[in-house]
C-alpha cells in the first residue's frame, strides 16, 4: 500500500450514517435538473440561475444574500453551536451548441460579448452540481436534529473563466458571512460511472495560467527576407524551444504542462509581418514549478529574439494574465479522509475509488488559499451511464469528455449519489 492510499483508507472514529433515502425526492430533483439544464447561462450572466438557487434556499429557511461577487449566492443556516461547514456549487454554462441528442437538450442561443451568436450548454455538468447542492441543503434541513453548527451554502458564478471564487472572496465571503471550518464541493466526472465517487487527498487538480507572447520582428517583402527579421520564424523556434521547459528543465517527477494553444501572425502570402501572437496555457501543482515555467518562458523567448538579431526593445513581450490565474486544488488530507469514510458509509465502500490527479483546473482551489488556509475537499461524482461506461471499456472507445457537446451525464443516477455523498460528508464534518 502506498502512502497515498494509506491516508485515504485510514479509518477515523466516524459513526456510520444510515443510507440517505433520496429516491422519494428524485422526481422533484429531476424537475430542478431539467429546468437548469435547459436554461444554462454563460459566465458572469448567471442571473436567472442565481435567482432560482436563492429562491430554493430561502424557502428552506436559509438567510440568503444574492449578488455576491457577480451573481453569487450565500445561504446561511444557524443550527446551534458547532463548526461551520461550507458547501460550494458552481453555476455557469459554456458557449457550446449541445449535440447530445437527448430530448431535454438545451436550445439556448445568446450573443456573446464579441457579438457572435453562440449556443449555451451545461457542458461541464454544473447543473448536476446545483441540483445535488439543493438536494443536500434540503436533506440537511430535514435532518437538523442530526447536526449542530452553521451550514453555509455557496453558489459561485463564473467558474469557467476562473473569476467567480476570486470575486466572492473579494466581496468578503469569509469576513462578511462566516469563516468556514470545512469547505467541500463536488465535480461531475466524465470518466467515472454514475453511482460512484472518486477522490484523492492532497493535489487533485492543477493550477492554471493564461500567458500571451507577442513575438516581434521587422517586416517587409516576402521575396526579400534578407531585409527583414521574420517573426514567423522566431515564433516557430519559440514554440519548439518551449517544449524543453517540461521535458528538460523541470524534474520528471513534477507535473507540468506548457501548451501553445494558439498562434497568429501575418496577413498575406508575400508579406513578412511585424508581429506574431502566441497564447499558452500553463499547468502545474507546485507553485515553484509555475514560477519556473514563467521564468523559463521569459528567458527562452528573449534568447531566441537576441539570436535572431533583434535589439532588446524588440524582444518578445510575455504577458501573464494574473487576473485569470487560479492555483492548484489541494485536498486537505485529514479532512479528505473523514469525507471519504462518510461517503463510503453513504454509498458503499465499493463505490468509492482512489483517483489520479488531473491537469485540469478549478477555481475551487482558491477557497483553500486565503490567508486563513482553510481545509478544502473536492470529490469527483461519477457521471457516466454505467452501461455506456462498460461498453467503452470493452471496446476501448473514448467517452465524451467534460466540455464536449456530446457530454450527457446519467443524471438520474448521479444526482441521488451526489446528494447522499455530500450530505453524509457534511454530517461527518459537523461532528467535532
Ligand atoms: Zn468546466
Ligand atoms: Zn466544471
């Protein structure tokens, strides 16, 4: 047994809770899910969605504040002396035309801020998160005799652009509302069968940085390259040289991704341009690796520009979009062990898996990175129809990923599992 699974499997002295019966609430939860699924809203536009959540929480007796950091909602329910447990859902959809073929597919089209008409879809399953969140709130209210403390329900907007958690924290989430002792969230998984949960202690999701590189040159006629310094050639060298950051500068034991996702330059066959623009995404777990990636990008781009004969004033500009950057998600090991035991008691030990970390990012990680250093746990809620999962495994085919226009989670199985898992995790954390 590795250290990792030893931590995860360590049994604490937790009571085992009775299996939560959400079956009878399923028709109501299904109605909520289908409504949310068919009315997705883009990041920063979650107005209707936030009102629906605020209405539900108010009806359940929470003290509700809306418009926190954009369309964020905070619901507080005080139930005697005890810890404060925060449960977070995200609320935004994605600019994707849904192609799942399900009868309840989203038909929503909006004009984005660039003036282009786009489809909107809950392609990351945030509708599953919200429904599980409301089901959990309802369950915990109905079972108030089983816990003591303050329940803090947080519906966070703009996750897909890495801005919502930051905005809610900036508006004093922990100072104006409550400082949680425990913070938990779930994310639906496109690679775990519905009915199961997968999680891991420590690093579980990566940090995300968006970086622009403006490569400069001296343009001119395509037939007289010797009179120019060609930024297309410099940019090409840069793209190749950047591959050595992960492969040659960083330890092979440290996760790192440096991806050039976009390259644009020039306007015509026979014109050498003055500029090429690159757009990169950087991923890592360790903040020191992130620093090293950025330092290496600056050094490599400047070095290549110098070797091409450019003066320093024309060295590439490296712009790190600090406002969009999110840290890695670090699951507090002790809290995650308690959450794991509670979920096992709710849905059965066989349905809880130790998972590998991924290089995708989540701004949920930010809630654990404030100066209070609060413990957070994010777990994966299986979303794939079990039969589809079994077939994909048998035929070695790829399942639609999160953010795919074809991602159709098995909500009828995933939502009750989400409610059971999340409710039991919260009940366990209310126990001192
Ligand atoms: Zn997403
Ligand atoms: Zn997501």
